[in-house]
C-alpha cells in the first residue's frame, strides 16, 4: 500500500543520507510574514527491519539519529513491534545499538497471543512537550486497555 503522509524516508543505515535529510528539513524558509524555521519533530526507526528480508540496524546509524534528535530538540522513536520482547537477543532491539530512545512502540509478542500494542515514553522527553504525562484511571484494571 501507499506510505503514510508526513514522513520523509532515507535508505536504512545510511548516515550521510539521514544527516542530509535532517539538514534539508530544518533549513529556514521564507514565508509571507517573515522567516520561520522548519522543525524536525522526530526520527522513527526500526532496530531490525523484517519486511523483504532481515536487515539489522547499524549502531552508527542509530547513534547519528540520537545526535541529530538532540541537536534539533526532536524525539528519537523506535518501532519495536518486530524486534521487541526478546526477539532480537535483547529485551528491546535498540538496546543492542547503544542508544537511549524517547519513545518506544511495541506489540505482537507483548500480548502473548492477545492482540495488544503499547507506546512507552520517557517522562523527561514528553514533559517538556505536553506537560505532565497522562495517567490512566484504569491503570490497575484487567486485560482491557484504555
């Protein structure tokens, strides 16, 4: 199917292409009422790609992504749906790549057969963007999720 709107893509593990894309996305642009900087919101990566063959992430690529996110006040997000919950030799696939992430998504193995997904965020990464992290009134409930 078609790729989702709002994303720009680079060749997986290509540090130079990633740096060039971030530079082009964050270059100031002229608007009718003055100059406004463009912003990078996040970089979203998979630690291990499983579509079209197994493609492991390169530590240098993930470390460059972390550096770029830090430089541009952006979130480093990882999609651990395929690689998380011990499917890659570590509990989370990004742990093998030497980076700390801001947001992590997981599913599949997380539910042990129950169709479930989760998004986990570092409180310090989110607090500066949205305020205090939300709390669930149903945090101690059974298998249903809200």
